[in-house]
C-alpha cells in the first residue's frame, strides 16, 4: 500500500522517507510528534516505472510499479523497530 510519484521516469538515485503523523488528537498541542519509520535509498531505472495518465489540468507523473517498489525496499537504510 505505497507509491512513489515523480515527475518523470528516469535512471536515478531515489531517497524516500516514510513517516507517521498524528492528525487526529485534539487539542493539537496533545498530538504525538511526527515519527520517521523507514528510509530507503536505492538506484532505480526507467524500467522500474509506470507512467500515469495526465488529466486535463494535471502534470505528467510516473510511479514505481510493484517490482520497482520491491527493488527500492531492498535498499533500506532505516526501519523503526515496532
């Protein structure tokens, strides 16, 4: 259940931070701090992406397809123990 959208499929080094944010506790002063849960740093290529259709007002984007996400996840730098 994740996606990484970019503005173009290209050979590149990609760094992704995954985090949890408390958007619900009230009052806002009681909210838990943002917590970084995962960090990934890996090399991806054009072949790791799928192109997304562009709507009338949208910009072109590309998203890692399933195997591209799996490839990036193998290059983890940090994972929060739960």
